[in-house]
């Protein structure tokens, strides 16, 4: 989906997974400061939107995902994962129920695979699942925003500590931008995500990531609910062991011109650039206050006080997931 807001002045298209919306509108740090101050909005209309309707929707979803949603109150936001049989992360879902419909948004391009999985699990339950991406779009209002949404402006809203995820009719994107601008690019949104140590599917995950490695236990995984696909791995690691890797936050050397990109090897600084690879950068960003920062996955036994390097860039680590 190519957003109509790419026609706004200064819009520079994003690349990679965020293709279809603006990376920024000409001033990355100004846009970051606007979000941090609770002003503006982020166009996330490239993300997939799915709905689940029917009397059994919550009890049915409860059986399939990692979150406890069987009694989810209307209007309460939550997030959840779909795991493989071996407990590896396959999908990340950001949900809210409005009393008759469960709305969810997912990573760009992931809605088709998730829809196929959900359809295959319907059996005799009274549920209907639909891909609504062509009809509805997502925008994000930051925490502290004083925007008052008009009656009927949004079809659903997820209220979170980080702001409001607003589902609206796709044809109203330009109207929304005119009423609630300035528009802010996804690079600013990503920088604040990294600052908040929040993982993202496809960025902090690979084919073998389990929820414990990223700090998703508690926020997206409920430990006191019944069986779901991958639950045995979750319980075993939680009760009997430790995950093999852990998420860390990196303060990068600000004198370097280039940011270490995703996949950049992380090593002990004492071992130099030829030392043993201990992990890799997952997301890096330039922050308006902190300078260059990153998230990385490293081996669990890396000392928490160890000085690291991302390729040749010095990196001081901050613990996100305890070893």
C-alpha cells in the first residue's frame, strides 16, 4: 500500500519493510522531538489490518495466541504472539476489541500468512476473519497527544503507554493529516521504539527467536493461561532454564559517521574486530538526545558490564533482558 501522505511537502519514502510510507518529512530530529512532546502523528498505513467477528471470537483467539484474551474488556489494548510448535515467534499481533469486533494490526505484508493460519483453525467456532488492509489504515498518536478524535473519525483505538493506535477508513488519511498534523516519519517512530527497548517482529526476531529473549514475557505472553501452540517451550524455559540469547540496548560511539546496520556482528571490545561473534545488531537509529543507539541480540552469558563493539563501532550495553 502506497500512502497518499507521501505527497506531503518534504516526504522521503521509506525503504525495506516500511516501504509505502514516509521515512521522514525533511527534519528527522525535529520530528522525533515532536513525537516526544506529544505532537503530530505517524502514518503507519502500510501495516496489515485484520478483524475477527462472531460470538466466539475472544474465546477462540485465546486458544491460538500467547495472551489471555477470553475476557478481554472492550477498549483495552493488548498484544500477543503466534508461536510455532517449537515455541519460535511467527507473528506479533496488536489487538483491541470494541465489543463486537476484534481489531488487530500486524507487520507490513504479514497479514496474508496470519489470515491463512487463522482460517485453518476456525473449525466449528462461530468466527469470521477478514483482511481489512485495503479498507482501513493505521495512524499513531504519541503519548501525551491532546488530539480529540471526532465522532466517527476512528473505527477503533488502541490506547497504550506509548500512545494511541488509531484505525480509520483508508480514504480519510489525508483528512486526518490536515486535521491532526504535522505528519512524522517512521524513522522518528523507530528511534523512540529503540529508546523504549521495544522489540519488533522481523527486526529483533529471526527464525529461532523465542519470547524470553526479547522481554515479551508478561507484555505479550501470559504465563497463567492454558495450552496454545508453542506453550510447552515457553513453560520449560520459564521454569527450568534460561533463553540462549538476550536483548540489549547499545549506546554507540557518536564519532562514527555510519550506523552499524541490522546483522552487524557484535563482539567484545577487548577482542577487537577479529574476535568471536557474540551477537548482532537488530535495529539502529539516531536519537535526538541520546545520539546513535541500537538494539542487539547477544549470547546470554555475555557479561552485563562488558564493553562491546558493533563491527568497529564502540558500544556500551544496557541490560534489557536479564541474563
